[in-house]
C-alpha cells in the first residue's frame, strides 16, 4: 500500500456522531499497531476532530484526511498546520446527519470547486 487511511467514525449519510473519546478508543490501537509494524506506508487518519488528529499524530499518523475540509472543527486547520502534517480536505455540506438534505447544486463542479477554495483560504 502507498498509504493506509484509518478511520473510526462513519461518515455515511445519516450516520450518528461519536465522541472524540470514542473515536480515539477505536482508532488509537490501530494507529499504534500500524506504526509499530514493519509496514512503511504513511498512516493517514480520517477524522474531523482536531484533538483526535493531534493525538493520533503523536502515535504515528503522518497525514490527516478530513471529510469536512476543516469545517466541522475550527481548530482542525490550525492544528494540522502546527503539526506540519499534510492534509486531505474533502467536500461535504453539513455533517453526516444533514449532508444528504444539503446536496443541492446549481453546477456541482463549480459549486464544489468554490466551496473547496473557501476551505483552502481558511
């Protein structure tokens, strides 16, 4: 594998949120085991919570993959910058519980491009 992405929270439409503590309880042992293994692929963490990203980075994660593009936690982008980690910023309107009802676009490519550009500027 070129990269291993570890996520502990479902982001499917209608998914129920879990606490950062539960997310860490689920993801930390996986990140620790991968980091200690002979695999050399970078470990990415799929999270929208800055505190979770920071804790998992301390355990060996080297990339943050945020499905909300940093919109669900205002501390995510400053945290990723402070840690010096690459980030994958995804596009999503709302959160998993509301995103299906917000998926209305005039021009999906232009709208998503504009919204992602706004996240980059943040």
